[in-house]
C-alpha cells in the first residue's frame, strides 16, 4: 500500500499485472472497501500494465456492489496498454473512467 491509500481510504492503488494470481487479493481489498460503504470508490490503475478477465470480473463485481448501496465506483488512470482491453470488451461504456484519481473523486 502507498501513502496515498492511507490518506484516501476509498482509493485502491494497483500496480503491475492484474491476473488470476493477484485478483483474489484485489477482490478482498475491494470487498473491505464495499463494507465501509464509501460514497466514492476509486480504483487507481495508473501503474497497471496488464489486466486479464479475472481482474475485469473483480472490478465488475465491486462496481455492482458499490452501485448497489448507492455509491459511485470509478476507475482512474488507465494506461495506453490497458485501455484497449476495456474498449474491446466495451467496458469503457460500463465503467466511469477518469484521467486521474482527483478527477474521479471530484465527479
């Protein structure tokens, strides 16, 4: 965890490759955030180089849970290597996607 995650408990900063091996721990982190019922939950993907279908499934489930209690779920900082994955799956039309965390929190 980075210092920003402590300062912003409703922001989950991720980095590296999000695949089947790390998706369960991300799901656990997001589940804990959902239990807090934060008004905004933002996943910072600015340091993520790859995400597979298991990672996408975790994000979709978290979004459904946050929206389910009336919160707002957003993704921030999609890099050029990750954005096409969302576009091909048309998830760029499902998720609220922002350039950075500050923009996501302000929305």
